[in-house]
C-alpha cells in the first residue's frame, strides 16, 4: 500500500484494481500500511508456537522489513533513479527491497517447523534464487507486457529511467537468467522430497507467469 | 514522522526543527516511519526478558499502534475535520490516537516488571488520566502559545476547524480538567510509594509544561 503512494512508485493500479490511495485517499493509505505492518507482528505474537519460536519469527520479520531489509532497499531504489547502478548494485537493492521479505516468508515456515541449520540454509538458497528470479521476471514483464495484462501500469521503470535487469543485461539474457535461477531454486529443495512440492510449484509459477 | 506528512497534519516543524519530510523528502519520511515501527518490535523481540514477557510486550505495542489504537484514532481524527464531534467522540478519538501508545509505554514497564493485575490496573488509571491531560494541555497550548515557544506551528487545529477540548469545553474548564486529571494520575500511584516518583514527576511535567 505504501509502495503505491505518489511519493513512492505513484501507481494507480494494483492487481487490476485502483490502489488504496486512489480508491480512498493518501492519508488512509498511509494509515492502512502502518496498521497492517503492526498487525503482522501482532499475529506472530499470538501464533500457536513455543514463545521462543514466536520471538524468532518476529525477529526475522522485523529484520526483513526494516532498514536492513525492505525499507532500506526501497530507499536505495529511490536514490538510484537516473543513476548508473551496476548489476551488483541492482542485485543488492533488490535483495533488500523484495528479496528479504520473500525469503522471510519461507524462513518463517522453517522456523515454525524448527528445521535444522542445513535445512534452513537450503531454504535460503531457494528463496534467494526465487526472489531474484521474481524481480528479473518483473522487469521482463514491465518491458514486454501491457498494463491490462499486468494489472498495473506497464513500462514505468523505463519511463522513470530506472536501472532494471532488462536494461542492464538485455531481454534474452534476463529471461535465461530467470530460468537458471528457477532451476537452482527447485534443486535446493531436493532433500525435502515431496513435502516441498508447493514450494517447487511456486518457483514454476513465479518464472512462468504472464503478469 | 508519518504524523507530520502533508497528507496527515502537514507540519513543517517538530520540536523546533524541520520535520523529516521537510529536511529530506516525503519518500524518506515514509520509509523512516516504516523502518522505525519495525525496529520497535525488533527491540522488544530481543529484550532481556523471559520469552513470554517479550511476547506480551510485543502484543501490547501492536494493539496500541494499530487499527484499534494509534492508526485507528488518527483515521477517526482525519474523518472528524469540520464535523461536530461531541466530547465523548473527542475523548474516544484521543484515547486511541495518543492515549493508547502513551498507556502502552507505561504498561510495558509493568509487564517487564511482572506486576500483578491490581498494580497493572493502577498503572492504567495513571496512564489514561495522563494521556487525556496531555491532550487537553496540547489543545490549550495550541490555542494560547506561539509557534516559537511550541517548536511547532501554533493555532493549526482552530485553522483546520478541528474539534478540540478548548473549543468544546472552553479554555478555563479545559485547564481545570487537566489539573484534576493530573491529581487522579498522581493519586493512582499511591500504592507504589517512592518507586513511582519518576511517574509522578512526569504527571507534573505534562500538565505544567509551556510547550
């Protein structure tokens, strides 16, 4: 909700529907984002887990959302408009901005299930690869699909002169990279066997999606 | 930080210094607020308390900050501009908008110290009275002091046609009420003896402050 605000990405559409500040107003969008972020921590505080496990989940979510995660990555993103960010810089920005929270979602499951450190490391490989693939596919779609298909305004990054994987690597290489990352993600789940089928399906979905 | 944004109170000054969106920009202010809120939960998750106690504190902070607390109260506040909010409505709004978080700050100490339910109830009387007194004094100062003394823009509520304790009760009665609430707050601490001196001093400071 905050990401769509005029001072951020200034998006009118999200999943084909008006964004919160368009349907209501900016003040409401600001408060909704604040209240939902709070609500996430509240839900974890009441999760039916051991108290230590709940705290670990809260700690992981906070690290992924705050200045070392999503909010910090978004700040780098805003600073990088019109600048010559290289591939390493772009990856660092996306790792924080979208990757951290995506990894956290996977991590929370691992923490709740009290997996061992090798299992957690495998999940990290999975979610890091998937997060990067997700962002590359996002950039590919922004450059190739139309707004109606995307359910949000297409071509915005190019218009804002933002560095993207497509502008930095070219369309063909970006698509190849996404495919390779998908394979890495799926291979990292081998040791989990059939219990990781949903995560494998997610990796297929993220890379093969049309919006 | 969020409260000062243009879509909220649109304040240029906070404690005599430029607000974050003035010193930097709106996007930075939005992210700083998001990151700091996250950081609060992160700090509580790492507090040197029993895990159950940490979770109780996180839960209290979330309840006080979210839709049933500060964010919800702010939403009511925004809706009430130009409307005829009565005294009960005004109190409910302030109880959520500023009272909940102030009470929470007091509550967190009680939770950390593992006080019994009677002690917690006494602290609730204290913080509820203090929160209400704080807001009444805020309204009195907004109506009587100048911007330089306040360190923020004075007379904003009247200019925005917002209901305040001063417009609803008159200046004299508002000042009398603040004094009575101060006495209630201090009396509620009797059973704590000398250990509550700092809280008593705070009640004196809040009502007798000039800014």
